[in-house]
């Protein structure tokens, strides 16, 4: 799997020297960072923990955080975006692509750091990764769907048809699913898509694939993540292997997924928050892409399904369950 490398860091934006550091810490004190998490999911909890850790390490422990969660409801998300845009926020942190687009529409002046946005250019959030333009920069986590499908085929080479579950119309779900479909077709295989409109439909989507596919791939958007537990249960009951998405998917029963440390992702976001609060311009601050850790593998689930993980994959896995 081709590793992703960090395109940029903001370490050079932090000034050294104890006297200067104290002055900078004072400059951060009392600043309000408004945090818009789009849904409830363990991966978002990890991002927030990493951000807290990063703020403390960078002298931003006195930054005031106002955290709001629309639970993936579009109307509530719009309300939160308008509230944040109307005042009281020195900087906005937004987690997830749909939420980032909502914030982008609400304000062109308040500086914004996005996190957990897999496709920021395709979603129209930034002009480019190197020069975002506008008032937004952030941390992107492009997901390795092609490598996950290759891993799937190494484990289950007899697969003929792969099911895909994703949120239709989602600025991350659509392009990630398109990448998955293109790769499946390059492999000469068939696919069946089960699109969802909200997290509550994820279980039903999985049920619709039972008997029609030999495996399921989650391209992975925020809405699908928040409803994944039900889909994993359906797949487990049907003895249908699931691949892709996040660490929490693998913990919950997926066989394999490309893995970021989302605590590290949150720490990278904190670096950007501190840098922007100290004067860095989001328009010229490059988007950060952390290095992907590798594959996480659920060998226990694979064994239960009678699947053999190739030894080379096991020895190179970053974590096994």
C-alpha cells in the first residue's frame, strides 16, 4: 500500500523562547474555539481527544471550546453553522465533510480548521491542498479504498460481487464510492450499491445486500460511520465479511481497514488551530495529510468466518484483534 505523506506541517509557525512563549500563551488565553462535530462516533471522540492533547501541548489549554453536535441532522447543522457564523467564535473547528460545507456557506470571514474531510478539493472546501484559499484550511484523511479492496481480494480471492454502503449525495461518500466502483471494475468484478440517506438506513442497506454479494466495502463517510454498528451486526449474522472504513469498524467486526491514528489527526488539527489563532492565514496554510499507519486486521472475525489472512498481511499489520 502506498503510504501517504504529510504535505505540510505548521511546526515552523510556533516561536521558540520562554518569554515569547509566555506572551503567545497569553494571546491564546480566553479565545473561543467553536467546535462543530457532525455526528456521534468513536473516531470523532478520538479526534477531539487528540485536539485537546495538542492544545495543551501547544499552550492553548486556556482556549474556551464550544462544542455542538447536530447528530447528522441537516437542519440542525444549518442552525449550528449560522450560530457560529453570527458571532462569539474566534475560530471554528468543523469535523466531517458535510459540516465543513455547511460552515463554508455560513461564513467567509471567521477562520476555520476542518478535520476528517477525506476529499476537501472535490468537495469544494479548498481550491487546492497547497493553497486552500478563503478562510479554511485543515487536516484531510483520504481513505485508501483501492488498497482495502486489494486486501479484500487477497483474503477472499473467490469474490465475484462486492457490496458498497455509503451516503448518496455526501461530498465524501460519493467520490469515495466512485473510486471503489472504478477499482472493482478494473479488477473485472461486479458491484451492488446500497445508498443511504441517513445513519438509520445503514442496517437496512446491509440487509439488502445479503445473498447478493460475497463481501461489503465501506468507502466511509461520516453518516455511514455513525450507523455502522447495525450493518456490522447484519453482516455478522449473515456470515458476510466486511472491509474498509475506520479502526472502530475493525474493532466492531470488519476484517480489515486502512488506519489513521485519529488521536494524531486531532493533534495535527490542534497545531493548525494554534497557528491560525496566532496569525497564520488559512488561505495560504497548506492542508495537512497525516501519514497513514497501515492496515488494522480483525483476525478473530476472519477465523470465525473461516477466512485465512495471508502471513505477509499479518506481519505488516499495525494492529490486530
